[in-house]
């Protein structure tokens, strides 16, 4: 009997997803093929790799968990040479799951610059909220994540993820143009009391950071007059521009709307430090991903950013 790369990839995916059905979907194979490959590996080692639970989920045995790390290293070594062209150039695709701040407002010009330098690397973006991005990273469905927060409790998703603080975010109150609060140079969250407030979904990274700013001032969102709740900041900003209430967003999200005269942005006086985070599922072991991370850090340090 022998082991092959398809078996190793299947085994590693099952370790991450803990579900044969999900692995079959991820790899584009049938569930029976997943089961067959795992059984063949267990015959090869003469040891069980997984324990099946009554709720149809599975968990690694001690032996399976120990082998997982080495199996990943084998696949990483193979992929390292697979991603190098005949001339030594890097080739391949990087998959990124990003929230709205990263995917809509920050990443597009960065990716254009990156792909101009690395002609044989392509970057694919999928827009998701921060919580879904963390889950996708944990299940190996993307290489990198870009989130406005990692502060979700409980949070089992950061155990095997490397976090890079990429860009400091400034949050502020947004108002319709000409609103009385727009005359203030800075604001505090208690300034929102008495006004209609537009919030966002709990799975939003920005929402997690905003709740921390509320807590800093001894305020709960329930103390405000919440009239709307949306799952993305674009809807929030549009509602504010239409005079339906006030809200809090990051400066990067508000900048273009402020320049267009649709809303006003008043920075919040807070000691809470918020960042746009770059999350690496590979933890520094993927050459393509490492190049992107280094490029992104250089881009932030050297570019004139308007937020």
C-alpha cells in the first residue's frame, strides 16, 4: 500500500472541517470517496485517524492529530515548488475573505498594485462579515482574511491563525449634512443619546469595535434609540444621508461620502485602538501569502492613504 497527495489533502481537509460532507464539497469529490481515502490511510497506518460521534461529526484521534501537522508540512513543501515557474517566478492564486472595509474600500487598489508587480499571481476576494471570515479561515476555505475586529467571544477561530495589525482605524459619528452635531470637532458616544440610531449586524467586525467604544463610556447600545439595523455599512451610510438617523462608521468607509457632501464625520474621542487586521491561515508557511503580506505592509507604510 502507498499514500498519495489526494489522500493527504483529503485527510487534512477533514481535520479542518471535521465533516466528510463538507470535505467532499470543498474538494469536488463524493462523500464515499472521502470515506474510502480515509479508510485506506487507516489501513496503511494500522491506526484510526478519526473517531465518529453520534451527532455525525468527527474528531481526530491523538494519532491523527499528531500526523496532521506533518501532513500539512508535506503538502506545503509540494505546493512551494508547485507555485514556482520555470524562470523561478512565483505563480498561483491567493484567496481572501474580507469584510466591507477591507474588500470594498481598502484592498482593490492594493491588489492592483500587487498584481502589477507579481504578474503570475492572482488575488481573488470574497466579501463576508468578520465572523464568517474567521470561520472560513478556520475551515481552510481561504488563505487570508481581512477583518475590522477579531474580538468575538467565544472565539475558537484564532487558535491557528496569525494576526497582523495592518492599519489603524478611526471611528466617528456620521450625521446628515448640516446636522447640529456636525459642528463638533470631536464627539463621544453619549452625544448619540436622544437621536435615532442606525446599527448593524452583530457579526460585523465594526460593530464589535463600536460596542467596545460604548462600553468605555459606560453605555450600552440598548441605551440608544435604535431604529434600524443593517448588515453592511453602505446601507448604514445611505440611511444616514437620507436623514433617517445617526450612526458610527470608520473614517475609511465615510471618506468618499463626506467628500461628496452627503454626510458629516465627527471623530470619536476614545482610547480604544481599532485595526484592520490581516489574518494568515498559513501562519507564515506559504510563500505566495508571505509576499502579499509583506507587500500590504509596505503599501500601508509608503502610500498616502486618504483615511
